[in-house]
């Protein structure tokens, strides 16, 4: 099943409540949390996420691009976020962290940067609800899709299928009308789209256009 998660990194931060209303047809809201340490950018943190939780009934898909994910990720789960993604590069005990997130009622997801090999980390796939393959270097919106990540998406899909297909494969970075089908054909089913949605005059219409590009969605 195709899921579209607009990233509010491309939204108007001064009017977030209104911006959330413009994506009412989304499957979830993708919220990028950056600490200016793990990535060279600073966005927002737990207090703003709590405010976003109060401002929308859409599920929140939290993408933590922060150091010490073991310490901070559970707090986002406790705040009522439906899905929390930590980076494998920032988690000391990823298996334990995934179990903690699930115990708090959130879906547990793991992200892999473009330069990080996937294979060594597939052993914890059974503990996850979603695996995020970064198709740009994390930290900034508006980057171009990295075609070299397509084989990694396919490998992730194969690994998920081997477990029964219950783990979603998400892609984040450069997803737009020109790239979403290639990512889907490689095996992705969950798509983060920032500028492709929020640069449109009608973000909900942009979401619908992205869906139509994927057969059977």
C-alpha cells in the first residue's frame, strides 16, 4: 500500500497549524528533527513536536537526525507520535531502542544514510515496523534524488519480503513526480516528499498527483 508522508521541513514554520491543514489527505506528517550535531542543520525539537501533535489528527512520522538516539527517541514516543525513526549511525543499542519504542505504542523505524551499508544491520529488521533508506544526505531539503540508492532500496524490499513483508520501506530525499515511480519500482512503499508537495499551490492536489504515478496505489 502506497503511503505519502509530506515533510514539513518545506512548510512555512511561522504558520505550521495552517500548513498541516493543507495536507489533510496525507497518510502521515513527516517531521524532521535535527540537532546541528548529527547533521549540519538545526530544526525543531520535542516542545514543537508536542505542539504539532495538538494541531493535527494526522499520524506523526518523526525522523530523528540527532545524536544519542537511545536517550531521546523514547520521549517522542511518549509524546504520542505514531512512528519514530532513529538513525542506525546514532543508536548504540538499536534492537533495545526499537523494542522500547514499540512498548510505548509507537512504530519503530530505522534510517540508513547513503554511505552506510545496509547488510550489517538487517539482523534487527524483525524488530522494526519501517526501514528508511535515505536517498539524499540527511540535513537539508530540496536535494536531488540519488539514483545510486536504488539497489539499496531493492535489497531492503527483498529483506522485508523475506520476513513476510510486514516492514514498510520508506524513501526520503528528492522524491517528486520524476523520481517516485523509480523508487516504487525498486521496492519502496512509503514516500517522504517535501518541496514536491509544499511548493505546489495546492499541496493536497500534489499528494494526489504523486499517488497517481504509482500503479495500483
